[in-house]
C-alpha cells in the first residue's frame, strides 16, 4: 500500500527547493571584485538613440573583501585611491615604490590629490595633508586627523571620511577605520550610498589598453545589465559589448567583460560604461574613462 505525503510535508518539501535571494557585493579593492564573468557579446543591447558621447566622464555595498595591493616585478606597489566627484566616490590607482608602510603611502597619495588627467575629468580630494594612522589592531585603523578635518559641513565631512575608509580598507589588515576622538569605527558599508550606480575599477584614467580591453567594476542597474563601448578620439564607436553584474535592480554586484575594438593605429580613446534606460532606451549613468588605445582589430 502506498504511503501518502501529508499536505503540510509536501509544502515543506517545495519550500526547501526555493533558491535563496540574490545579494550584492561592494567588491574587493584594488584588484576589483570577483564577479561572475560573462562572455562579451559582439553587439550591445537593443539599439538606443545615439546622443553625443560624453566628453567629460561622470564618476565609479555590503562590505567588500580587501585584497593585498599587488607588488610588481619592478618593485612597485599598486594602490587604489578613492577620490570624489559630484558628491560621490570614484576609484583610480597608482603604481608606487613598494613599502611596508602601505597605509601611510595611501593617505599621502590621497592628500596629494588627482593627477592632471584625473583633475580634467572632475576628480578631486577632500583629504588634507597630515592625516595619519596611529595604530592598526584587530582590523581597525585608528586615525589622528588634523585640525579642521571635519570642516565644510556634514555632507563634505562624511565624503572626506568615506575617501579615507574606502582607501584604507583595500589592505587586508584594515576592515574598519576609527577617527579620534570618535569611539565608533566605520567600514565600507557605512558609506555605500556614496557610490554611483556604476563604478569602474579597471581600466583607470590614462591606462594603455589593447583589444580586447577588460572592463571591471560594480553596478546597481536595471536588470543588472551593464553596457560598454569603446570610442576613438573623434567619439566614434569602434567596439561594444554588454554583460550582467552578479546582482542588480536594488543590489550591487560585480561585473567583468572583455570588449574587442577595431583601430588601425594607436591613440587616445574612451571606455564608456553605461546603463540602457528601461524607459526610453537612452544611455544613462554614463562613466567615461579616458585611456590610450593600442591598435586593435
């Protein structure tokens, strides 16, 4: 005689098979997140009206996992710096002489501010010289900020602190940052709202890239779809692809995509990362990265 499964047990069995909700990630730094890799498509999403390409790039949520800043064979250390633009955090990076005092090195560079090329895209720093780490223990870096560190109003002071926190937490020994005399240490989650919808961690402004160029970052966009196109110096599209972030539409996920382009000779260009508007198909939340393109096909 067959045993019948009670209705309650059947419901429990069905519930057990449900997939867990998707969660996002801020992604590690400076090497970028470990997103789900998607194969680059030969063409982008459905055609959208083509506005004039942006010549002034706009800027780049749960705690990311810090990674050790990579040291090159030439004895340099790659450090990620988080600058500010339009009230948001934007990453770039530096290759600097290797040192054991990585936190001091990062804060010195952060206070020195963006390069000429980065300044031309609107990047700035709010962090003053003299900001120092006094100790690192238990994953918390304690800072002794200089006088006037919190000047400029609450929003400005918060963005200044966010620059420091996001820059220092790229190192595996730092998870949170405490600003003397405050008692509470803060981490990346506390400033997640200061990230723009699309963050590009690679390539960085001024990088020399070849075809295919690998574009990485994090995004919180409609249906997690991230689109990329390569523009030449005249603003003509010479390559395009799209991918999906590991999370999207209300959560931040990592993305990685390879984009092939055609260019007979080397020269300046722009990597443009954007979201296609669900309302009218236009490009929105555009992030432009000025780079040097090698010849490619």
